[in-house]
C-alpha cells in the first residue's frame, strides 16, 4: 500500500469509526437502585473488551460459571473476535455477540461487568467509559498509560459507586499475602529496600519500517487515544508494548506486577518523594523505543523502592528472576513467583516458606455482589499507585541525557541512598559486560532525579516533567480531565 493510499485508508476508517463512537456512553445505564443482586444464582452479564492473549484468560474466567455469562466479545480484530466467540460458545452453550465498538456493549443494560485486556493506552478509557455507563470493571495492569488517567479511573469508580478491580492477581494469593504480613509484622526488621525484578528475556522485535495493518483489523479503533500514525513494527499484536504511544516497556508490562509487590512490601499507600531512572535499549536496534535495560529508584523517606528491568540474558538474584526481594535489618524475603517464596535470616538461612494461589476473579465477583470496594484485594486505587510508579520511572528515563557508564557511576555518587545504588549499579555494569557491551563507549539515558509531591501527584517546580503526567488525546477518544469524569 502506498503512503498516499495508506493515509486515505486511515482517514476513511477514522471517519467511519468516529461516526459510530462520537460520544461517550451515558452515565446512567445502571442506576444506584438497579445494582446487581446479592444472590449467587442470578447471572451477571459480562462483556470482555480486548480478547487476544490475556483477554483469553478473562473469557475463561467468566465462561461456564453458574453466576456469569459472557454476552459480548469485543475486539478490533474480527478474526480474534470470531475465534474467541466460538471458544465461549463451546464452553457456555450460548454464543456471545461479536462486536468491534465497545460502546454497543456499554449501552446494553444486560451487561453488568466489563472486563478488559486491551493494549495499555486503552485501559483507562475503557474503564472510565464502562463505569460511566454503570458497569463494574476488571481492568488489566497497568490500569493506565500515564499518571493522570489512572487517577481519573479512581475518581470515576468513586463517583459512580463502581467496583473496579486491578489485574494484579498476586494480591489474591495466600502465599503472597502471608509473605507481606510477615514483612509488615517486622519479622525481617526495619525494611531498607524493596526491590522488584523483571529479568525477562526480550529479543528484538524486528526493524522499524512501515508495515501493512493485518486484514480484519479496525486500525483507527485500535489506535484510539493515540495519534493517527502508520504501523512501524513487523508484528502487529503484542509488540506495541515496546513503543511509547501504546505501551510502557517491560516496566509497565511484566514489571507492574513486581512494582506493585515492592510498594506493598513497603506498606505505603502513596507515590514517592522522588524518582530517578537510567538505562537504554541496548544489544540490538529495532522498531522498539522503550528501555530493555533499566534501573528505577523511588525515594520514600529513609526507605527505597528499587526496580530492575533486564531484557537481555541474565542470572537470577538470590534465586529470583521475575520476583521481589525485601531487604530488612534482620533478614530478607525473596518471592520467586506470584505466589511462592521464602524468608531468610541475615546469614541466608531459610526460616519460613510461603506458598498458595487463589482466583483473583472470584475476589472481584465477591465485591460486585457485596457492593463494597473494600472487599477487593486490588482496588483501582492500588492499581493506580503502582502503575503510576512505573510511569514516573519512565518519565525520568525519557528526560535523561546520554552518558557513558563511567559518567553515570560518577553521577550516582551524589544520589541519596548512594551506597545502595552504587552496589546495584555494579551489578548493572556486570550485566552489560556479560552481554558484551563496551562499557566505555555505550551510551545510556541517565534521567534527572525528580522531586515529587504525592499529595497533588505533580512534580515539584518542574513543568517539563508535569507535561509527561498526561498526553494529548485524539478525539473522540479523550480521557476526561480532573473533576470531569
């Protein structure tokens, strides 16, 4: 397809989609006196929006239960929609309706629940529109693509008295809950560092170029809030994670799970006092833009939340690759999965194990029945805070200047909690060297240390950084401003 034809295709599809979805849904589809019944025998109607990889898990969760029925399969890829609808029909005995525009489902009073696993840049808007239409929402992590829209999700949930669960399922697992209680009870002493790890191999996604949108995909609706732009990656699905207009890198993909755990371990219910990040996309050049090797440090008074992303081959740290390490004065806890781990004393002797999983969707449905968001293990505000910590790290990273490894080492000497960060940086350097990168010549983004006000959720005296707390939205796919949900 020529550039001229592609532009015409995009313009035509945008006009067609805009005509269909020009206005947000009405906010009264389920009034306060029309709440779902507390009776477990009454079926709740479900619409799943975004039915690809993770969306398949959502469909499995709500299909075949005695108390829920999937009424709508919503996907911008008609091939995915049809395939998933057949799966649902085979399991629940009744075929759901397959649609492209989610607003049709939101307008249906038979729908009580919207469960969504779209790309990140759609998460908040799906949740907000659904809650405005009177639906309860299960929204995948990260709940937002930027800091501001996550807070708008919280505002919508409270304003419309909606139940909104975040897809950080570790919070429902007994093994993880027991580990957190162990830390909060002071069993490892005063916590100095809560360290999230995302050591997950990520190969190149292929060269940047201009590629054909797959047949059957409504590209305009896929773009939604993002700018109208051509497809620049070879693989349409999933690899959007590594491009800024749609994803947040592995920090906001796999890493949001462990970022949530790191914050939970510290026992803090606010954003940090400052953030600093450095790293780069190293080892290959491709269509990706986000970092594949990144360090993030959040300051919480005399405690630090540290996060490490490594997309190149690496060895585990204390047995954890994708996991959590909580470092205390009297020992440490290592969680090696979403539900398993152990506590150790200062000498490295194992003193207690943690194990046990659960069903996060069950917890969501319990709260839908009770109408009490405090019954949720991962209420939308928990999701907002942990997602925002990822976004703040990426803001520092994206505001960074290109420096050599020795220059970064020198800068870190002046950072608060520098002793801990110098040790972390030494391991960071070893990782780069292990992957045969020239430490003298490789250039990495070294972000500024940004002071932050957790109360206002704004940076302190930094208008440049504040701009990156939100984005320019493409009409009509606009996340409402503060106070306007």
